[in-house]
C-alpha cells in the first residue's frame, strides 16, 4: 500500500519494492530456501480515471462493465508438471495416496518456482513482480470489480456451480461473506474431491469487492 501510494509508481515496481522491504525484515532467515513462504497477488488501483491491475499467480480480478465480465487471471502454475498434477487428481482428498502425491507435486513445484521454466509468484525475489500480468482499463468502462483468491473463483471456474452474474449478485446483496459461504456450502457436497478433484477440501477464500 505504501509503495503504490504514489500514482506514478507502476504496479510491478511497487510490488517489487514491497517484496524487497519484507525480505529485508528477515535477515536471519534462509530466504534462498525453496520452501520459503510465497503468495499470489491481485492488485487494483484507481488512478487518473483508470483502473490499473496486476495479477501474479492464480488470484483473479474480474471486471464488470454492465454488459460483460473480463476475467484477468494468471494460470501459468497449472501449465507446469501436468503429470504430477494428474496424479494428485487421481486420489480422493484426506487419503494417504493423495497426501503422498501432493507432497511430490509441492516439492517439484518449489524447484521451478520463480524460474523461466516454471511459474512466478510473490516471494523473496523482487524480480517476480516484473513477470506479473498488468494493464489498465478506463474507469468509465467498469461498474463493479472483484479481486479474489482462487479458493473463491473456483465456484465458477472449476466447480461450474455459479456464473459471474450470480457471483456479483451475491456480492452486491451480501458482500464477500455471503459469497464465501456459498463456496463452502458447495464444497461440503463433495468433501473428498470425487466430483471436483482438488488439493484440499477448501482453499483460502478472500474477496475484495468494489462498486462505482
């Protein structure tokens, strides 16, 4: 937030500055370790009549123009290690086979994370910010917008249990809490991932909802 308060600072440069600052707060940690925590990023910033966006990894931003929805998402993580991802999907969640397959996938992902051969995500290397998907949209073309983690967007993209129209109607009527409750209700109908194979029963769910 501090890095992007100056409107002339680009979103990648602001994110890179933030990553460097956070890393500097932990001089006693082994920040080169592949297991160092990382995060997806979704940023919307209103500036001079436009909305700037940045998406890094699979937390999408959805823009509602009033007549159509634009989904901005980074799915590069899904393009790496397809064989190991398929092996995870073969098993029901909460089983020994699923845990073993998921551990193999996670360890392999760490080796290609933030490399040209893999995918990019916010971690200890500020360079990752320069690989984010970015752009701008005239504010007059946007009526509503939502930035969310993929633990929410999967209601549409993976489960197919809602449309973007329905997602925004839920947000308008009940806010993020109501939408997240909807996701959790759907997931409870398939707790072991038989209908919708996935890494865990329910993923982190966060939403920021904006209206103009």
